[in-house]
């Protein structure tokens, strides 16, 4: 796959279900990326897989 096409790829975060796109820091491991952010990665084991929101 060409690098330009890889930049246009989009995935869905397994925690928040939001789409996210390729980032340069994920260049070597894009196939293994599952979370859109550190916050989602941290909250991956929450019941219902919903990120915690403070009131």
C-alpha cells in the first residue's frame, strides 16, 4: 500500500466508536492501532466501554 493511501485510511476506535485517521507516529504499527487516544486506551476496560465523563 502506498504511503499516501495509508494517510487517508480511517479506523473506528473500539472504545468510543469514533473514526480516527492515520498519524505519523503510527507509521510502523498502524495495523495494530485500536484506540484513537491515550484516554480511550486507558478506559478500555470500563463497563460498557464508555469513556468516563466527569460532571
